[in-house]
């Protein structure tokens, strides 16, 4: 059984194309390729999910504690540097 497939928008039947456009919230161009992937949903117990969320929130809280000693300008500079790292063409709008 396949877990993923690729489809050209120009070869889709009208009902399938319409359903995909509804899911995407926009029209599909004939030049587009659609990738469909299936995967099993997380079967973690609610307690495990709650614990994971608490741990992640604690991580971000500790990360934020280090920012409190910086000035607003320094915080902004760090944020801009991080944005340029993940998006090389990023330009701040001020």
C-alpha cells in the first residue's frame, strides 16, 4: 500500500480538482503538482500529550528568561538575526 502519491493538476478529474481546491482554499493551476501523503495519527494518551506540552512550555519559558536581561533594541536585533538565518532574503519593515 502506498503512503504517498503525486498528481498533476491538469490530469485531475473535475470533482477531485474541486475537492482539492476546497481543501487548499485556492484554485489549482494546471502547472501544479499535488502531493498526497497519509500517516497514522498520534496515539499518545492524553496524559502523555499534556506532559509533552508542559515540557515544551517550560523550555520556552526558560529560553524567554534569558531575554529579559536584554534591552528591547537587543531583543529586536536578535530576532532579526534569527529571521535572516532562516530566511536569507528577510528585510525588516520599520
